[in-house]
C-alpha cells in the first residue's frame, strides 16, 4: 500500500502518534476534515483538467478553420489567375 509515497507502517505510526497527541475524540473530526479537503482538491483538479481540455479543443478547431479558410482563398486566387490572360506589355 502506497499513500502519498508513505507505506502502511508509516501511516500506522502517524495514526498512533495522532491518537496519543489529539486524543480519541478528535481523530474522527480530523479525518472528516481531511476527507473533505482531498475531495475538494480532486474536484478542483478535475474542473481544471476539463477547462484546459476544452480550451485546447477550441484552439485546435479555430486553427483548423483558419487553415481551411486560407486554403480556400489560395484556391480561389489560383483559379482567378489561371482564368485571366496576363497583361500585355
């Protein structure tokens, strides 16, 4: 078991020290607070990931649209030039 880079024995030692220092009444309250904090961090991380992914998708679509528009303009220019005779000197 590996929790934040800490093995099972280290977690057990931390819990025993917390029980001695805080007392048995405070342990559930501390665990509840830590659980809420971890949940909030995970939620914020998921929201950030979603926002960044969404923005990257929008930027990619805009880039593809710009490239397609540029290709259309280039195709129209080349067909317009091919249809006209060059000016005489």
